[in-house]
C-alpha cells in the first residue's frame, strides 16, 4: 500500500536515489576501515555521510509537510494543522 506522499513517483525515486548513495557511502567507509585508512579520511567520509542522511531527512520532512498540509480539509483545519506541526516538531527533535 502506497502512502499519499509516495504516490508521486518522482519523490519516491529521488528518495531512493539518495538512500542508495548513502548506502554506497556507508560501504565505502566500511572499506576504508578494513583497509586501515587514515582516521582523518574516515572522519571526512563520515561527515559527508552524516550530511547526506540529514539532507535526505530534510527532503522527506519537506515532502511530508507539503503533502499533509495540502490535504487538510474540513471544519477542524486548525486542530489538524496544530497536530501536524506538533508531529513535525517531534520529528525534528529526534534529528541530530
């Protein structure tokens, strides 16, 4: 079952592309560790990996917010918006 957010195939493909890139970076760091590369090089790649994960998270968060806000209908719009904002703040609070 697709969520409303992933009904847009471009969003789905963009996020999958980002995740595959992150997976490749992770494997690269593992290889660097196995090959006893310099700590500074490993740290540099870990920093790039963290940045890629954060970027993917922000991309998904933006898409989530846009999809949810765009679909708020009915009499309780204000209550639904407040709940959405509370959920977003909670998600952001869990982010590094």
